[in-house]
C-alpha cells in the first residue's frame, strides 16, 4: 500500500533538492564569473605595478612563482625580466586578455603597454589553479546547503507526520469501533480538509444504522408473523388428524412439509440472530463440558430414537456467549444425529490447547465428498440437495449458523472426513481473541 506520508516526504525533498540544485547551479555560474572578474582585476593591477616600477636591467634573475607569471619587455622588444615559468624569448600577444598554452599549462594572460620608459608587460595566471581556487571558495558556500538536507528531511518527516496525525487518530477510532457501534465519529481539532471525510463517514454510519434497524425490525416481525400462523396450522393439522377415522397419506405429507417450514423459519431466524454484526453478545466464562452435557440432554431423545451412542470427553473453559454456544453445539449434534445411520456412534470431544480450546463432534456416518467440503458451509447448500441419501429433511443452514457463531467468538471452523469413516467437525477457540472481544463488550455495557 502506498504511504501518503512517504509520498509527501519524497515529493517535498525532491522539490527542495531540485530548487537547491538550480539555485546552486546559478550561484556557481554567477560566482565563477565574479571570481574570474576579480582574478582578472588582480592581473590588471599586477600589470599596472610592473608598468610603474623602474625598468630592470637584463641581469635580473627569473622569479619562481607557481600561480602567476610575467614577462617585462622593453621598447626594442628585448626581454628584460621574467618569471621562471615563462619562456626565455618574448611572447607575441595581442593587447588585452587572452588564453595561451605555455610550459604544458593553460594560462590566462594580459598584455599592457605603457610606463616610462615605454615597455610591454605580460602577466599570466594558470587557469587550473585559478579554477581550483574559485571552486574551493564556492564549494565552501554550497557544502552547508547539501549537508543540511538530511536535517531538513527529518524536520519534514516530523512536520508531515504532525499534519497527518488527524488521519491517524481517525484510523484508530475506526479500528476500535465495534461492528454494532454506529455512533458518529468525532476527531478533536480535525483540520478543514478532513471535515468532508468525517461527514461522509458519519453519513454512511447513519445509513448503516438505519439499514440494520430495518433488519432487526424485520427479524422481530418475521418471528411473530411466521411462527404464529405456522403454529396455528400445526394445531389444525393435529385436530384434523383426530377427526379423521382413517390415516391420510396427504395429511402426513402436509404435516411433514409444515414441520419442515417451521424448521426453516427457525433456522433463518437463528442465522440472522447469530450474525456477528447483529448479535448482542453477552460474554462470560463458559464451561464447555457442562454446556455440552446440557445440550446433549435436550437432543438425547432424537439420538436414542435412532439407537445411536453418544459420548462426551474432556473439559475446557472459554470466554463466550452461552446462548450462541448452545446453538452451535446443538446444530453440530443434530447434524451428526440426522446424517449418521441408526446405531452409529457420536463422539463429542473437548480439550484445552496451547492457544485456547477445541470442540469436536465426530460421527460414523458417510462423511462428505472432498469436493463438497468447502461448499457445505454455504447457505441452503445440501449434499445431494433435497434428496439426501439419509432421507432426512433439512434446509442447509446448520453449518452456516455454526460458522457465524464461530466467527462471533473469533474461532475457526474445520471439517474433515475421518480415515475410519464419518465426519469430524472441529471449532478451535483462540483464547486471546475471546478475551479481547469479551473485554470490548464488558467495556461497552
């Protein structure tokens, strides 16, 4: 993901470096021109000095000078005095400034005529040395600008971070917000540029709150409007069966379909109520073994009717919602009861793990084809459709409800076929997640 802070820092540093480079380049060229003018003025003054001094005789020894050189020529063109770098014969140069090669170096030369007696003066300066001198002076002024760039970068990093602190606070507020909390988001001292974002987020939260409120009302209305007529139909069917003198196959089919409809309505309501985004969680410490025994006793009649063997092993405690976990265990046990053949064994195993606890329900039924293991969690999906090999009716919502409750507890749902036959369904509860979610709920009450 692209970092806004890094983008701003790199952009500002790039602009700063570019502007500094352009300014330094302009300053370098201007400074070099000024330095050359000053050095030329120095040569001009040096030539004036030779024009004003007495004319020496030819016996004067050469002067050894590294940076500057000269020749002093009399009116007859005879060399009267020179520096060691200049040739022993008089140079023939135009008046004024020029550049010549002498003694393996490039020289900046100036020729002037004048004085009493009349003479010609040639003064020269090595270009490499004068450029080096000028560049040293310029670099000493430019170097501090380059050295200060890291400090400017650090200051920009801090300033940009300060400017983006409102975004960081907003992100933290949204990250800590619970899924059922639709209250407006408020950021203290938010800048003007962030106000449209806050208004858009709060408008979205208001729309979501209204949408979930409509869903909650629909759930409550459906619970009343669907359960009541279905219960009335079941009562009328029971009375009609008592009034008939002979068994009716159509009445049996109708009773089965009404029971299936009642089961579908209950599962739909449970699916809606167990959604992590809707469910009003009440966290407490749950003894999984005690809860499993309680749920098993409620399911025992159906298990005994199919002459199945139920065993419960292990103990563990977790932080969770008792009602939701009861639905989870009940759905797993009823699935094992419905889809295992008569006389099968159903094992409910609970154990503590390094990071929490696990609850597994194992049966000795036919299992699920590997290609369909992932799909059985989908809503309304049943292996074989309505014509399941077991002959049991269902709506394909049981495992969807189990997965919702697992997500509510930050747990992981795993399904796998047993090597000896049958299906193993495990819910792995992670202790740290459960504790943190429990703390969030406790803090919101």
